C-alpha cells in the first residue's frame, strides 16, 4: 500500500482511538456518578440500574473497539497493516476504507462470523 494511504489510515485510527478513549473515560465517570447516587424509590432505582447496564455494555463494546484500533496502529508500525491475520492475504482497500481496524479480509471475516473457522488456525 502506498505511503499516503497509510498516513491517512493512521490519522483516522488515531482520531478514532482518541474518540474512544474520551468516550470510555466519560462512561466511567458517569457510571461512577450513577453508582454513588442514593437509592431512591423503586422506579428511580430501576432507571438507574438500566442506565448502568447500558453504560456497561456500551463501555464493553467501546473497550473492544479500542483494542482493535490499538492493534491496527501496532500493525501500522510493524508494516503489517492491511494484511489479513488469518490467511495473510492483503485486505482490499475498500474494506479497509470502511473499517480501518479490521483484522481479516472479507472472506475470513465471513468465516469468523459464521463460526466455521478458528482465527489463526489455517
Ligand atoms: Zn483472510
């Protein structure tokens, strides 16, 4: 892949990383605040625990994505960006353009998602 494209991906990944990092520190603050709130009546309590659960699940997917973005940045540093982790072929530019932190080419992603292949065992 040419350098200009790689630089563009790096910028996008770094921006995404910063965005997720901010988002996660925000959810942490909010969930702490929610946790510190005094117990109110039952309805209020239900809303609070619903909010907490929402935050936890958002935080979870945020953390997962943060990891993917971080890994992609490491691959950029190592010159392995855009290479499928499963089959080693290069991932199409269009796919990377849509999801720069993807780890697999389209074929492997489909296999991973349908559960027919164990990533990395080929
Ligand atoms: Zn692949």
